[in-house]
C-alpha cells in the first residue's frame, strides 16, 4: 500500500526533524549560563533527562534538582518546565500527593506558554489533566488532539495518546497508536 508507506515515511521524517529542531532551538534559547558561568540551562535539562530516565525515586529527585536549576537560570525554558511537570507526575504516582499533580499541571501550562508549538508540552499538560480532580479523559482530549495536530509523528506523544485511549476505554485505538509509536521508535 503505497499511500500507507508514504504516510509512515512522512511520520518518521516529521518526528526526526521535530526532535532535531527541538534540540537546536534549545541550544539557541537555552545558552544562558548560571551566574557562575559553569553550565547552561540547556545542559541542566539534559542532565535532568538523564537522571529521570533511570525511573527511580532518587533519580527523579536528582532530575528535579537539575531542572529547577535550569529554570532558575532561564525561566522561559519550556523543556525544563515540561520535564519538571514529568517529575511532579512521577511524584504524584509515588506518593499520591495532590500538590504534586497541581504542580505538574502548572509546570505544563508554563511550558505551553513558553512554547505553544511543542507537541510534547501539550502532551504533558494532557497527562496532568488525566489525573486532575474534575479532569479525566474528557479534559485531556483537547490537549492530546493539539499535540497530535502539532506533531503526529512523535513517538513520545503517541505513547501518551495510546495511554489516553486506554483510559477512554478504546483499547483498539490504543493498540493502533502504540503500534505506530513502536514502528517509529522500537526502543
């Protein structure tokens, strides 16, 4: 099916370009150094992501510390705000502390304010909305739709959209979206 193949190639290209463009934009806007001149906000985001990827309570705390330093250096760093949202979501999952969820939602909204064209920022906001009191799948739907409209080929966004479909009770759609994400990034 030539059309399906073209769509898949377009998704792969869009996802790859968006990721590379995101790194380049972060380099350009995140070059501010701390007052000591030792590290940039962007470098602290990278350190935070590295710690967060370990998926432990301790590493999430280290990630949060790096990301908070990144925001202190450059508050408009949307990626730092988005990853802080992820740290707060992790804190909520671990402790079921409502304040963590409120902070995740607030950080995600700040990330969108600083970078409204970021699919991942919209996806972070949607994830916090899934769990918020008065939120749920209906509240998250518009944010996930916006994320998909901005970058339908981002595997990270697709994984969260699959999660959304699972919570909405549409397991077939969740499976299809997850399979698409897996094709784009088998890791």
